C-alpha cells in the first residue's frame, strides 16, 4: 500500500479530495494534508510518502520549489500537480522535474483516480525493477567469489586465455592483477576426499586471509594463489601447516611453491610449482620444495632417454666388486635425477635396472626377485627404490 500526502493552501480543495477518493479501494493510504510547501517538506521527512499531490501556487513555499527540493532529496517520490487556470507555465516547470501528471482545478473524481492509478502503476513497475535488480545484485554478490575462484584456477592450471581475455575477465570479475605465487599442498595417496577439506581448513587458518587470493581443492591436493607473502617467513608458515597436518594423524604432506611473478605469468608459476611437486619422487615426500631445490627445467619434456649401460652394473655384480656396484648405482640415480623424468617414466628405468640386477640371481632365486618387481612400481620415492635395488645387489655379491 502506497502512502499519499495532499498539499494545498485551500481548505475546500484539501478536504474535498480527501473525502472524494476511496483511498483503500485504490490500495492507497492518505497519511495527511499540508497547507503549504514548508509544512509538506516537514511531513515528507517524517512520514516518507510515496505520492505527493500538490498545488503549484502556495504561500511560504510553493509547489515548484517543493518539488525541486524533494526531487534532490527524495527522487523516488512521485508528484501529481494541481494547478488553476493561467498557471500552465508553473505546471510546465514541474514537468522538468519528471512530474508526469497535472490536474486542472477544480478536479473531478475520475481525473484524480486516473492520475493516481497511472502513478501507482509506475511505482509498482519501479518496485518490481528494483526488486529484480536487488535479487540480481545479491546473486552476483554470492556468486562473484565463486566466479573469481573459477577463473583464477582455470587460468592458472590451463592458461588458455589471451592477454585480451585476461584483461576482460579481470575487469568483469573485479580481479586486481597483482603479483602472485602458486603454492601446492600434496597429500599422500588414497586419502579420503573429505579429509582434504581438513587440509584446506588448516591452510586457511595458517595463511593470512589478506594474502590468499584463491584456495581450491584439486583431488588430493590444495591449490593456493597468494599475494604478498614474505619470502623469509613463508617456509615457517608452510612448515606449521605440514606439522599440523601430521599431528592431525596423516602420514605426510609435500608442499611446493613458485616464485612470486606478475599476474600475466600465473600459468608459468603453476607449472613451476607443479614441477617442483613432481620432484618429491626424487627428493622424498613430506618436504617443502622450491625452484631452488630442483634442477633447471630443460624444456617441456626430456628429448632423449636415459643413457646408461646396464651391462656395467651386471659386470660389477658378477665380479663381486662392492665399490664398483655402489659407483654404478650412484651414476644411474644421478643421471635419472638430472633428467627429471615424469615419475612413471623414471620408475620404468628403475624397473629395468632392477631386472638387470635380478637376472644375476641363480635360477632358483630369480623367481623371488621377480615377485618383488611390483613393489618397485608402488614405491613413492627414488630413495626407497634405490634402497631396494641396493639391498638385492648386496645379496648377490
């Protein structure tokens, strides 16, 4: 129900209109009357009417000045102007403030009702538009963080955006293109998915909220895109996260992070952090790996295979030369670490080495050695694989 204020210095007009109109039938409420613009202005501030019916020519403060003043303070109020003969210029002045309806005094019931219906129709349409706009804005407020996260994750992981696309989406989603770094938290294999949320919560609690631009779960790892984390304090923060994760009851947590780079280099930062994480196979799980800890990136992928003469270790085992066997193992694993193959490829070379060693067994023992071949495939670090191969080579000497 809309509220109406009636303003006219003529008592007969005020009382006549007040009695003439069935306000309730029009879903309106007449909240009062005023004798001039000044009194009306006070009532507007106090009672907040939706519609004001006002004469244009009044003492103290006339209708045009009232409309001008309230249009600046309360542009949502709809005005209906009352004017007498010879006052058309005043009525026209009111139109400049967006007034759509003016009635010539003396007014009849039909004219007043038609004007009120038009105005209330406009008000209802405006209410509907504003309601839809509020709903849209509320939805956008709820969805914007999710859309920002989705874009940041997709841009970092896939990098399939042109420079123009990045600029467009950053502008659309209100993302500031600040320098950033990528941090990856890799949980051990086969962890229940719901426990990854525990890891996410630990990370959220331990890192300053103002520095975290994105935190997202990616199967058994958590991705963080951060800004402004101090290089000196970052290792201690990450070590605290790792310790809390272990205290929670989990086996290990491997963490890697990139250098802080310009926003446009975010995909490269992600690849750098992921490459560091891949080195957990070579450096061991449960550590914090940075670009300084890994060999320089030779390119997308090694273009050559591992160059190693397996006959050399066969000969060393047959000769029973313990130092020579150890030297060959050093050579093999040093070259493997230097090439930085994908884990699956590195394990293939390790299994070939393992088979070379097992073949030196007698026929009665080679079956046992082959049974343990599957264990090599399941080992999660090059150190464990080397230990296993070293152990069997010792047994053969």
